[in-house]
C-alpha cells in the first residue's frame, strides 16, 4: 500500500479547484479522500450559485445523476443475499410482460424475440438491451417520464435494443428503472423507503433523497452552465433532480441528491467490504461480485454491477482493480482496494460532466500524484 502525503494532497487539490474556477467549470466543488481508516482530506470551495453569497460545505446537496447507480446495485445485492432475488433471474420472472418483448433496432426493424431473456445481471451491466438507443430515448414525453410504470410501458413498446448478453450499451435510466420496479415488488415497499431503511440509515446518510425537503433544497447547489463564456445558472425544471423527470419518479439510475459527507460514508462502506459503523450492510462476497468485471474483457475497463472496473491502469490515473462511477453533472468517485483509498468529488455543471469529464480526471491525477516519495 502506498501512503498519501497530506501536504502534497492538499496542494494538488487546491490547484485543481483553482483550475475549475479559472476555467468557469462550476460554482462550487467538494472533495473527500479517505485512506486506511482515516479521513485524510475534506475540502469545499466556491458557492451555491453565481452570486457567490452562500459557500459550499460538506452539507451542500449535489445532484448525483448516475452516481445513483451504485446505490441501486447495493440495494439489489441486499435482496440477493436474502434469497429474494438471483442475479441470473430473468426479469420476466417479476415482470411477466417482458417475456414477449421483441428486439427492435435503431431503424425500427423488428428482429423478433431474443434468444435469451434479459436478467437482473444484464440490467446492472448495461447488457439488457433496455433503454440504450438514443433514437428511442429522444421520443420520451413528459407523460412517459412521470413515474416508473409509465416509463416501463414506453420501453416495453419500444422493444429491446439488442440481443441481451451479446453486447454492451449504456442505459442511462431505463434498465435501472426496471430494477427499481423489481425491488419494490419483492420488498413490498416504495424504493425511497427501502433505501432509507436498508442503506441510508445504516450508513448515516441523513441527506440523501429523491425528494429534498425545503430545508435541504436551500442547501442544493444551482446547476452551472456558461452563457457568452461567463458563468450562469441553468434553470432545472421545478421539482426535478435529474433532467426532465419529476423527483417523485424514483430513478434508480440517476435521481438522487446527496452531500459530500453522505456519499463519502457510502463509498467508505464499499471500501470496507460492506461494513458500516453500525455493522455489516452487505457481505464481502457481494462487494467482490459488484467490483468484478462482468462483461467479457476486450478493453481497459469493464462493467461490474452498477460500477465501472479498471482492468488496465493505462486508461486513467486509477490503478487496476479500482471501481466506481461518475455523474452526468460532474460528480465522480472510486474505490481503490489495493491502496485502501476511496475518493469522492462533487460538482453540478452542464458544461463538464459524465465519466470522462476533465475535472474528475484531474481529481484522479491529484490524488495519485500525492503519494509519499
């Protein structure tokens, strides 16, 4: 295990935070780095909006976007451990209507029934064929987005995009909506209640929710954009945490808001193989399954369950074996089992987001450029 030099780490984080502000990438950012049982760095910079009045703190809420997916993966594994689900169950076991869904390609051509029904594992690894093609997603209406049932009806009618298990194509929301519906059926409770009881309370995540209350909303950072080269507020639809979806639609792939403090606790649980301060959340075997490449390895990184897994460290600053994910609005985190590190980065911007965003990559380099000589 390589140890972090804390003076180097702080200096490097200060530099990348300054870079973000100089290049008008955000209103505010937050950083968390934990190693070998110690919170080594927690720093917040900037403000909640363009006016510069309210500073960012570790209690500022950020829209997680796709950093919701690892939480949904853990929720699924909890039910697998209880014997209520199996990763290789076909989804039609719980949602029979999927048994008759055909493959319909990007040209609208009906290719018939799939050779193999999509499974829960396929949903978690973007290999289900559900909700990946932009040609279909762009046809979603507000009525289709209003709740999970309406969204599932849309994708049932849209058909599978490809043969399950034979390809991989990112499903931003749809596959994880199917997971949420299955979790609600099996657990006999709504998804937010399930997450609150089974994950948020054990981890001490007091500010993670699909539906921020008025006090939490006062701590929610504005969405950053640029107009005429200058910082500006991108006005999110009222009542929405992710894109055009109402917050009452519990999006398993993108809908949560959280704080640096809360998500750091979730990431720490993953690093510590399922343990929280209140006891075990999931087994070490489940975390191993989550962080193991699931799709055939033909590249430098692969999908685990709801996370990417680094197979070859030449793609980024992260070494082999790291796992984590990012959000469309710029947030980013990873777990490094070899060096006992977890790191979380928060920002919300329409300018520089997603898995390859520059700020996130700079954060990786800042951390791994901070090891002791």
